[in-house]
């Protein structure tokens, strides 16, 4: 139990900016095992985002509340996944070989492709969330489960790539390298459990919510195929990009499902 708790704290330390006990470190072995808790980090980020939204909605209008909610999620993770999204669009947009793409993604500077995709990503997420909460603002429990679900499912979509694909880089210079080496059934089962459980809560209210999984499966298949085609695997930035795109797909899918229920 003590070891499992340490793995959980390692996941929190690695994937968020939340303070952890001083005994927690970035042990490669623990970071590798922490993939089982990656979707659970979505629970934490989703809960914080929802709390900020709900409290802000008591003082301001929906638009401000949603904006502060998105900001809370970004600050909780330290823009960990947004950075990956920008790097991937810079790398794949400006590079035509595996070596060039990986070099561009490793560059800490953000290029035009990265800036553009972040702008449109935030705009789309803002309008989608605003529309969604406007439709369901009187259903507090469903909204809470939604916030948890879309963060958890997005992380499950990203981490599932680790379980079946190879790491693309040949050197130890990436923050994602420790999670790319090996995994056991515990990581797979843990990720599936924490990733799908919040959605099952929503399915309890309306079975139609399960339909959200279909576009995610398509995204997961296409992302793995695309990354393998160009760089023969994935990188940490690729996982971050997949997570961000998955968030948008989930929010839009929920919006469609809620609209036609």
C-alpha cells in the first residue's frame, strides 16, 4: 500500500504542479508504473476545473466562469499537454523527415504552427464548454461527472498509445522516456479503470454517453498510425497532443449527445 501511494504521488508530481511529499522523486521505475494513474490525474484536474467553474458561476456569468475553469486546468498541469500540442504541430508542420521533426519538437521555442493551434484549441474549447454548461447548468452532478470524464478519457486515449507503440527517440533526453520502456497488466487495467469509471457514471444517467468512445477510438487509431508513419513511434509531445485533441473531441461529442437527448 505504501509503495502504491508513492507511485500515485509520483504521478501527481510528474503530471501536475501540485505539491507532493518531499520523499517523492522522479524514479524512472515509479514514473513508468505511474502510467496506471495517468487518467486518475484527470479526476484531479477535472475536479479542480469544476470547482473553479462552479464557484466562479456564483459570482460571474458563464463565460467568465468557463474561462477561469480552463485557466485552472492549465495552471494545475503547468501547460504540460498544451506544450506538447504546440511542439507536435511545429514539428510535423515544419519537418519532412524523422530527424527534422524530432529536432523541431525538441526546440523550446514555439513557432507559428504551435501558436496557431493553441489559439484555435483554446477558442474551440471555450465555446464548446460555454455551450455545454449553458445547456446543463441545472444538472450539477452531471456537469461534475462531465468535467471528470473529459479529462480522464483524454488521458486514457493518450496513454493507451504507450501500451502498443514504440518510443521514437533513440536518446534519453525526453521527459517521456521513462514511461516508454515497459508496462505490465497493472498499468493497462489501472488506466482503463480510472479512465472509464467517470464515464460509466454518466452512462448511468443516459446510455447515449457511451457513444463518446467511438470518435476517441478513431482518434487513437489515427494518431498512432500517423506518428508511426512519420517518426516510427511516439514521443512525450505526441502524447500531449493526443490528449489535447481528445479533450476537444470529447467536449464536442458530449455537446452533440446532450443536444439530441
